């Protein structure tokens, strides 16, 4: 008993030091690497998109690599968690190569790569965790057919990658929303007595985003690019899977879904079914509120974040009430 107590104390010290070093390394390396990152070309159709032209882009390459190294060094890594780290880094690299490309990759090429990563995530999760689905609010605790559950995971991962990517367009927005979403998921896992060793990866990931936000708060000095947004998206999907209830992705990432997802839905319906929706709404929503409603970048980040925080508080309170 004493030995276990001492081991826990030692691991607590290691994780504390690791967390502080991770933040410091993120800030230091982002500062040093800014001159080596590709420069943003500005986005032609985004509101004030040209203002980002010339800024270092692809900072996600730095803070995701810092996360991967830090988790391997300071976390209790096993085969499953190591595969997740590899998948997160792979998602980052697909985004970074697009950030560096003179001609941006096509939507279908990126979509196919996202699909491949989603399938690999599904296979990994099912292999190590099974196909159990728990919806406490409905009293559901079942084991789904592996193919059905695998399809559900693929849809979740692909959606999360692309929704988070589309929500990246305002200084500090997607990073802040991701922190709120991951913090909510961390609390949910802790309340359930879930995988504490995986939970530490959530804390490290949040710390790395905070290091990036040090330079990305309005007015930003650098941008995460697809390298950051795509990696954040796949990590959110993996984290929500560890709650045993992937449906919780909807409330925990509600603002990300609404901001980035409505644009994906609009384009898909128009392109494949010739159905035109939201004709008077500029998408992503962060462009609509800035151009149509006159919100500043800071107001957009704060108000979108406030909405997600309120949803997260209500979600966590309902979970506590159910447990009583």
C-alpha cells in the first residue's frame, strides 16, 4: 500500500513537471520556429481573410509534435495510446503538407485521407475497447455490432476533423472552443472513473493549445493552419470515444459543429442534391456574425465560447444529477 502511494506521488511530480515543461517548450519552439513556417496567402472568400496574409502558418506542426513527445515522455503510454498519438501526428502532417503546398490540396484528396485516418481510429478503438455504447440518460448500455459501431466511429472522426477545420477562421476561436470541449470531456471521463492515463493526454493537449494561443490571440502573430485544426479534430473524436458514448460529441462540441458543420452541410446539399439552404446566411457562422452583425473578432471568440461553456455546464450538471 505504501509502495503504491509513493509511486502515485512520484508520478504526480512527473506529470506536474511534464505539464510545465510542455507549456514552456510549446511557447519557446513556436517563437523560434515562426520564421521557418510557411506564410499564409490569405483567404479570398473569408471575411477579412486577406488580413492573415503573410503571417506564419502551420503552427500546428510545432504544438502537435510537442504534445506527442511530451505524452510519450511523461505519460503512461501503452499500445493503444501510442497508436492514437501516431494517428494525431499523421492528421497533423496531412494538414501541414497542405499548408506548405503552393496549390492547396483538393477537397476529395483531403477527404479521402481523413477517411483513412477515421477507419484506422475505428479499428484501433474497437480492438482495445470493444463495441460498448452507454447512454446513461436513456438507460442504454449495449454492445453494437462491430461493423455498425465502426461506421459510427468513422462518421464521428471524419466529421470532427472537418468541422474543427472549418471553424478555424478567427484568431483564437477554434483553439478556445477545443479547450472548452476537451475540458468538458476530461471531467466526464473523471466522473465515470475512466482511463486516467488517457486523461493526462487531454491535459497535455490543452496545455499545448494554450501555448499556441499565447501567439494567436487577437491580433494574431501566427496561425495553426490545417496542421493544427485537423489534429485537434481527430483528438476530440478520440477523447469522446473514451467516454463510451460518442453521441456526447454533439453537446460537447456543439458550437464547433454549428460554426463549421453548417457550411459543410450547405456545400454538400448544393453540390450533390442541388438543394440550396441558408441562402441569406454567410457560412461559417463566424464570418456571418462579423460581417452581418458587426461583431469584432474578440466578441466572436468570447460569445461563441460563452455559449459552449453554458452548454457544457448544463451537460455536466445533468450527468451529476443522473448519478445521484
